[in-house]
C-alpha cells in the first residue's frame, strides 16, 4: 500500500535530454519517485544510472516511455517538437486520468531563434487535443535553461510560467517547480502557454545576441 | 535647418491614453520633441497641456493623428486593438519612410487575460502588411505598466522587448526605451513580437491573481 504522504511518481519522457534529466535530478533529490522514460529502455536506464551517480543513491529508474508513463501519476513530456506527437501517441492509454506536463517548445529547425506557431496554436493545446479531456495537461518549464540544472547547489534565475485548465493539476506542477528550486507563476488557462512556448526561441536569440549562456525571465511586481 | 544633434520628433498616436501619455511624458522630459496625436485635435491638445503642466514647460504639442504623424520621424502607435487598423489607415501616407513603433496588444474583450492571435498573427505584423515595406515597423513597450509612468521619479521594473526587421530602426527605439528609464532587449525579428503581445494579457492575469498593480518582466542572465 502506498504511503499517503509520499510524493507522487513522476515519469520524465525524453528524460535522457539535458532539460528532462536536469529536472529529473532535482525532483529525485527533493524526494520524488522519478522514472526516466526514453524510446529505448537501455538509454533510459543509462540516463537513470548517471543521475543516481550524481545523487549518490540508487533511486531513479529508467524505462521505455510507455512503461514509465504507466507507473507514474504525473507524466512530464520533454522531447524535441519533432517527436511530440509520436511520443504522445505511444503513451495514449498510459496517461489517461493523469497529469501531463508539457515542456515542449515548437521550434522549426534550423531557425531556433524564431517564435513559430504549430498547426494547433501551441504544443500544449496540441497535446490536450491528442490525449483527450480525461488528461489534465499543464504547460511549464519551457524557459528554464538546462545549463545549471544538474548543479544542485546552483540557483536557477528563472521563473516558471505555469498554465493549465485544471487548478489541482496546476498546484501539483507548482510543487514540482518549487522542488526544482524555482518560483512558479500561475499564468492562467492552457491557451496562455503561447507565451512560454514562444519565449524560448526568443531567449535562445538573446543568448546569442548578448553572449549569455542561460537567459531566463522573472515576473516583477508580485513580490510584495 | 534642423539641429543635427537634436533628438527626433516623436508622434504618439493614441497619446491621450494612459500608456501613450506616460511614455510621451518621459520622452519629452528627456528632450525629445513630442507630439500627442488623437482622432480629435482638441483631445490631443488637452492631453498635451496636461503633460506640459507636469513638465513645467510648454514643449509637448497636440494634433490630429495625421498631422502628428506628418510632423514626426518616429510614429508610435498606442491604441486599443479595436482602433489599430483604422488608425493606421488614417496615417498611411504620413508614415511612409519613417519608423513606426507598434505598442498595440491584440486583446479580445471582455477577456483581457487571455492571449489571443489576430488574423495577421501579431498586431505588429498586421501593421507592417498594412503600411508596406517602406515603413520600418518596430514592436515595443507592450508590457510596460502605465501605473508609474507619469511619476518621473519612479523607476519602472520592467524590461522592454524590442523586435523588428531593421537594425537601425531598432536602435532608435532602444534609445527611446532608455530615455523612458527602462532597459531594452533586442529579441530579434518582428515575427517575435508574438512574445510581447501575448505576454500583456498574461501580466494582466497575474495582476489579478497575485493582487499586484503593475506586474512586468525582466530578462535574467544577461547582466554580466
């Protein structure tokens, strides 16, 4: 029987990438039960082993995406936009009734610094349309630079814009934001994901233009 | 003959509103030659008089929109989205060859907290399509709260995202940003105006949700 006080199990699909594995590390460090998902189980296991080495504990597991999604109550999707639809189609059954956190940024290579709109307006809205209304989709984490995520002692100077249509699901994601050492800001309905999704290519352009590594954003005026 | 060291003449169409008149005040205070434009000359003159009273000098002029645009080399458009097209159509001839700074935010009343996309993707791109390629359109100032603009001693805790397809025009707008006491951040081509335009309804929602008056944004990671 699960411990009712235990933090939920989080699957990070695309968790072998920089962003996904950095978030996974921070969540595992904070006490979440974390599973790295990948198309290939072997790659997921090897990414999990890397995180366990950093943590000094054998707590993160690696699985194929569908198995990871099956085990979790919160499924985080952190894949390149080109893999967005296929990854979701591969876990359609496994995510039903759960919270899906979409981190995906619609980018059209080779121009990584241009804000583009996908056919469904945002990746987050495309995800919602694909998985159906029984899945609570929350959009978050797009603007967090991966640069410092794996350095647990390093603060991340970036707010996380959190949008979604279900208040309880947004609260669960706000807790994930704080567990990763950042501040979450509720920016309203899922349709407002357009801000965070279009901001990422803009931040990549700022990195290049201002010779920065990990530009981010802060919401001002809400501290007092 | 004009003084070649003088700052350019700036017309603020919609300069009777809070945002436009606040920016106009700051630019006039900094030494720009500022003209308030409005559909009705009388209203423009009365707004100019109000600013001159605040400045303690009789420097700001008020004119009908087309006359204001005719006199200026930089035309700032700060109108409700519902007046965007009509205002531009009224100054089509007068803006040719000039810099047009579009501050307009596409909002669909009554929901001021939902990011929406206009038919032309962004108001800025709609403006460019309308005025033609001889006008250098720059997008800026959408996210600046009007709350503190008229208090010249008050800092504005907000960066200004500046996008546009012409480098020289962007530089002229960067100078306007600094003159108004803020930091401008070059965010690339005009198509990236989608970030600033969609961010404003999100900030209005944040104001409501977090009981703030003038939420804004800062770009982090580019200070050092």
